[in-house]
C-alpha cells in the first residue's frame, strides 16, 4: 500500500537531485503517483523541476503533472521549454485541462501551440476556449457516452464494447435524439437488466439533471454535490449535449471557492498567495489595509473633535480598544456566518430581513451582557457612574450595529450580485470601527455633561 | 430538464400546506428530487414537516430525506415519530447514514431502534458505530465489490452478473486474498480487455490507494481529491477490506470542513449556526467574545497606566483606533492564509520558519508604508514631530508583530495538534490588540519625554 509521507518523498528527491543520482531518481519518479510528484515539484527550483520532468518516461504522466501545477509554476516552466515537447504533452492530456493551460498563456504562444497540436485535439480545445473559464462550458470534457434514443439495449451494449472503451467515466449513458439533443440518461446496469429488444427511450430516465454551458462553475459544483452524482451533462443553447463536468473537477472547484471566500474575507486576495513572492503578496494585501487606514484616519478626526471631553475625562481613551474590539469581533462573526451561509446555500438572499433581525437580536443580547460587564469594570476602576453607563451603553450600541451591518451588508451585496466575500471584509470592519468610536464619544460627552 | 428555482418550490409547498391542498402536494412531493425536498423541508415548521413527510410514498425517498436533514432538525423530527416507522425507514437506508443518525440519538432510543431493525442492517450499523464519527471507519459504507485474487476474469464477470447488481458504485473491483486482505484493484474495463482465463492476480493493480479505519475524515477527503478517485477502500488493522468511502461523501466532508474552519476562525462555533435559535447562537458566540472582552479590560488597564502621558498629550487617544485596526487586519490576513494553507495542504507545519519569516517581511514592508502615511497625517493634524514619529513607529511595530503572531500561532497550534482554526481567532486577535496598545503608549511616552 502507498506511503503518504510527502516529507520523506520531497527530501529524498532533493537529496538525489543534489547528488545528481539519476538512476535512483528515475526509479523514484516513475513509481511515484503523479499527484504526489506534483506536490514535490512545487517545492523545487526551476532547474530541478526541469531535470525531474525529463525523467518522467510516460508522456501521459507528464500531462497530468502539467495540469497539477499551479498557474505561476506552469507559466515559468513552459516559458523556456521546447514548444514541440509542450505540444506533444498537451496532445496526451484531457482537453479541458489543455484549454485551461493554453488559455493562460500569452496569445501568440497559445496560437502557435494550437497550430502545432493534432487537429482533433486543437479543435476541441478551441471549442472549450470559447467559454468563460469559470463556467460549465469552460470546465467540461467532451468525453461522454451518447446513445441514440431509438436503438435497443442490445445495440447499445454492442456499441459500448466496440467504441467507448476509452471514455474516462463510463457510468452514465446519455441518450440523445437525432439532433444530438439530450433527452434522457441510463446506466450500464439498466442496459443489462431490461430485455435486449427494448429501445432506450422506453426505459431511460427523462428527468435529467443538466446544466447549460454558461452556468457558473460554483453552481455546477452545487448541483453535483446536491444530487450526489458523478458527472453532470452540459448542453448548449439548443439543448444539444456538448460535454460533461466530472466529480473530480467539482471537488477542485469546491475547495478553490472555499479558499477564495476565506481569503477574500480577510482581504488577502482571491487566489492562494502563500506560494507567491513577498512583493506580490504585499501588493495583494495592500488595498484592503488602505481601506482600514482611511477608516483609522476618519476615526482620529472624529476623536479629535472630542478633544474637550478627553481633556476633562482623560480615561475615556482607555475604553476605545474594548469598544472597537467587541464591535469588530461580533461584526466578523455575523458577516462570516452570512457569507458562508450564502456560499453553501444554507442562507438565501430572500431571507435577508429574518437573518438581519436575528443577528440584531443576538448583537443586542450579547451587547447587554458585555455592556454590563465592562460597565461594572469601569465603575470599579474609575468610580464614575456616568462613565460606567456611557461605556456600557456605547458597547450595546456598537455590538448591535456591528451585528446589523455584518449581516446586512453581505446580504445586500449578494442581492446586487457583488461577491459578498470580497466586499464584506474592508467595508464592514472599517464602518464598524468608525461608527463605534463616534457613538462612544457622543454618548459619553452627553452623559458626562460636556 | 429540471428547474432549480427552490424559491418557487418552497413557496408552492408552503401555500399548498396552508390551503391543505393534499392532492397537489402529493403530486409535487413525489415528482420533486428528494435533495430539493430536503432543502424545502428545512424552512418548514415541525408540523408541516410531518405532513410533508407522510406524503412521500417511496420509503427509500423517506430515507434519503432523513440523511439530508441536519442534526437538530432530525432530532426534533424523530422525537415524536412512531418508532416502528423510524425503523422501517432506517432499514431502507445506506448503513453509513443510519449509523450517523442513530449515533446522534440518546442511548436508550438508539438501543431500541437497533433492536427493532433487521438483523443484517443493525449488525452493520453497530459495526460502524464502533468507529469514531469523523474517521474513515465512521463514514465508510460496506457496499463494495471484492473478488478473490485466484479467480479468472471470466469467473469474475459471471459473479458480477449474479451477485453485485445492487452495489452503489461498481467502478472499482477490489481484489482480496483468502483472508479478505486487500491486495489489488481492477476495473470492469480491464476484466473485459484481458483474455478470459487470466487470473485477477495477474493483471490487477497492486499499488492500491487505501486508508485505515482510524484515518481522520479530512485526510480521507484529501486522498480522494488528490488522486482523483471515486472511492477509497478502507482496511482494518490487519489489512482486511471492510468498506469504502465514496466521492459524494467526500464532497460533503470538504464543504463541511471548510465551513467549520471559516466559522471557527470568526469565533462563531464549529457547526453552521444560522439554522439554530437566537439563544443557541448567542451561547455559541459568547465565549470568543469573552476572550476579546478580557483583552479589552487588559487594554484599558494598560492605557490607565499611561494616564500621565494622556493628560499631557490628549490627542494620543486619537490614534488608538488606527493602530489597533491596522494591526488586527494584517494579523487576520496572516492567520487566515496560514490556517487555510494548512487545511488545503498548500502549507506544511515543517515550513514554519520560512512562512513566518515571509509574513514578518510583509508585515514590516506594509508597516513602513502605512506608518509613513499615518505619521504624515499625524504631523499635518497636530504638528508635533515626536507624536508623528511615535505613531509611525508604533504602527510599524504593531503590524510586524501582528503578521508574526498571525502566522506563527496557527503553525505552533498545528504542530501540537490543536486545531489552528479554533485557537487562532480569539488568541491572535486579543494578543495583537493588547500588544499594539502597549507598544504605542510605551513608544509615545518615551519619544514625547514623559
């Protein structure tokens, strides 16, 4: 059975590369699963990557390695590679992966690659390139079994034995009419069970779960996950079957979308940045921090206007952190729950008011609990009832408003089709900071009679 | 083709329930996919849920509905249901789902259910209940095809036609030795391609990807995703094949784990809380806010000790929000990148120092950029060079330390096997708040000569 310790694999490869021990390397490379190899690949230098790549004897393995590389690694890697070898590898890869890779290259490069590729493959790839990357059309593969509705189950079995031995996932047998329109689905099992002379249209399932080419990949993933299917057929605007999206691609989409949401909410870009350089990471993270910097400047302008209050009661300053912190935290809780709820389909935009009301209630309850607590702490420390009440009331306001904004803003963004994950982070956090500070000083100045 | 508008479905069902229009309801219920029905189910009241459930005519559909319900809904739902009906439904469900549901019930209830269930099913369920919920053993199904290594491909095909027609996912044919030990894997396609007299052991793949029963479900999901397989076999401590984990369950795990990580990082509990009551949600979110409340109290004690500085330079208070906010935000970015990187396998605990060093560099660069910016803003507003420098330097310190802590803490937690997502949120945020405030006042008091 397989050994999953990548640490050992990566270290052996590195050691052998340093030593230049090609014999052992070739052995390791060709007995290691290509998915593990791809992982090791990422932590190697470019020149070591090239060496390792040349040692892979199976051209299809080379292809799998290509598809497993992330965008930047792949771009760097093929830049100095012989174009003919690139083309040879691409010719042995599934067309959806080829379209993915070729779509990322500069146009002149991709054009010359497509020209050199085998005609059948390049036509399929060009077909896929017409669709947007993140739609069903962009991620589908043309590897499916389509049978005509008017043939019998015996004819179907015969045709399967002759023609479709190389299909990647032969679980669903799609049934089409004379124009290629998807009209039903069946399975190997059903073919064997029915009498051999039954025509497909008499026993196929007509209620087929399918998606159009322009459906967003996230929705495709949701459908595959929801209905527990291994592949979903993709049809064009006329209902013609043009491809399938398989469950392994769906898994990648689900993981990627979750990662993107998490990173976006933290204002750390959409794609995974850890493999990127310091300069690039800095650039990605700079803008969100700018939003919070502007928020900070507004906060200091606001506090500046309460200079008089601060002069009289200097310890007002001591409660700024707790009021900002508690507001910010409950706001993050609310917005996280809503953004993730929307992404997983547990929450729906139409429920906006019930969700916001619920969050507001929670914010109010928690505000009262912690407002009382901090109020008592303030009273103990400074023995000024008006201050204690100010702090308590400010905390209640800050936490309620934070829960309100934290739940409402992502809902509103989703409603006007702006990605809630991207917008929520900077907007909500900054707004809560400013509002909390403003309320706190206004309440305190009033209650302290300044 | 299917219509995905759940809004319309849910509203029709609600309307018909209010009207008591059973005829139409029965029609809708029995032609709607059970996954869609489960979604509608969640937004109904308990009494309406019961009505709808009774209208489902197919007992297996009832079973699927059971497995689709979330924990709380299911518990409420079966509480007042006739035990015999519950048992009848469970008897028609896949054993892994039954084990999942029965495992959640109070012990007396689950015992009486298992007693009433058909012997074969209840034994399988009890078998599964021995394993922890979140391990390969807890999520596997016993529905697999195992063939002896010494039979020929012809015998294998015959046995498949006779025996295994009801297996859920007949893609992989596992090969076992005389003791049931997993020794290889093959596929339907290979069976057909080789000469009929070849024994399985001569053409099976021996390098099988498999997991032990005690492997964490997250690792099982990673393996299925990594190797693009549709199911992974599960073996016991002796290597005996005891079940498989299928890709549809893996998708659920990946989604659930991502949701859990996101919510935990925001201190909003592990399970999805939106469907829970206000009281329950409040209780789940209270503890994390307590950590941040304690942090706030510490911050006000610290600021209190700098009362003298504040008395002399009251506008010191004005910069508390920006220093806390910027530190908090960059800390969140760092910890989010690390937590998600660890979860997806893009980062590894052994890389701790290179990751931390990189984050520290980013924190330092961004700290210098924004320190300069805010320093200039402070100079413009208050024309006090020492103050401007204090604010700038404090921001650089705060942002560097935040990036350092944000990346190091989750790495350290992961190393000592504490879930980094759970620990990072409260710990990092609170620590950064306190440290930022402390550094700011210390630097400012020194530079302003107090």
